[in-house]
C-alpha cells in the first residue's frame, strides 16, 4: 500500500463489515431533514460503518440529523447525533458517537479532548481526519486530504497508549497523547 489507503480499499472494508450478520437491523434512523438531503445515502453508509466499532450501542437506535453549524454535534448520554454532510469524516462520526457514550457510567470522561482521544482509539480506519480538539501537528494532518494509513495507525497506537496510562491512574493522559503524537511523527 502507498502513503494513503486508496478509496477502493476503504470501500471494500465497509462492504465487508456491512455484510456481517445483523447488518440489516434498524440501528440508525434519519431525521426528516436528512431524509431529503442529496447525500443521505453517503451519510448513512458512513454512520453504519463507524457504528460497527461501537458495541456499547448495540440494540440501541441512533437518530441522525443534519447540521450546518459544525462538523457534528451530539448530546452526551443521548441517542441523537447531527452531522454536516459537506464536512463528514469517519473521525467526526466516531467523535459524536463517543459523546453518546459519555455520562453512561462506561468510564469515558466528559470533555471534547477526552472525546477525541477515545474516538481515535477505536480503529485506525476511523482516523481519517484531523481531530478538532487535541493537538496534532499540521505536518501530519492538514485537514484537506485523508490521513495516510501509517498516520491513522500511529494515532490509534498513541491513543491506546494514552488510555492505558489513564487506566493506570495517570491524570495527564491527554497531554501525554499530544506530546507523544509530536514525538512519533511518521
């Protein structure tokens, strides 16, 4: 594979995950506004792909709406997310789904930076865009092109290391994440 994972490989991964059992279960419902949007199918395909990395939400129906105010929004502990189809990434969807897990006694602290670290620790294929809250050098992710596989995997590794430190009682896991990403630049 080259510096970036080609789109066809990402689509193949999505198709394989969508073909798993229970792929047809009604796990996502669209708002009336999103239902009329021209990019509705793309949004739903992406949400369904990301949702597979969130077993904590199994058996729960998530409502997906439309926003223009930000890349995405969610109410911590709720069951609704709002996404901007023109600025949609797997990372944004994962970030908003992490918000849904906050306040559910799952050990995920509140806060946007914590949400970024927890979402980056889900799966490397979800690390396709620049996080909005934790610091990541512009030389790694400029926000204009998808992250390369090497960078996405490095972000996953650093996020997992940061969460392991958190589990060990280290309170500065977010600062560790930001320093370590800088140090491990690919």
